[in-house]
C-alpha cells in the first residue's frame, strides 16, 4: 500500500512543482495559486515550488518505507 500512496503523492508533488515553474493556467493549479497568493502575495509561485518539493520528498520517504513502518 505504501507504493500506491507514495507514488500518488509523488505525482501530486511533482505536479505542483512543475506547474509552479511553468506558472500554469490549469484550473487546479490556479486554485492552489489563488489560495497561496492570499498569504504569500507575489511570491506564491516560489512558495508552491517549495511545497511541491517537500511533498515529493516526504512521499519518496513513504514510498521507500523510511517514514512509515
């Protein structure tokens, strides 16, 4: 089960990271960006890049069974 959830969260983290780099106009990313912009202002894309990396990192630990036992 760790493989399923780990890879799903890895894809989500990569999606957020890549969308933040490209400043995507896809509706899901626009919703994430609108929420982040309320707190972070003009640096919302940078914040979402960091969040994407963190999610991908934690999911890789979960996928490799380092974090969850």
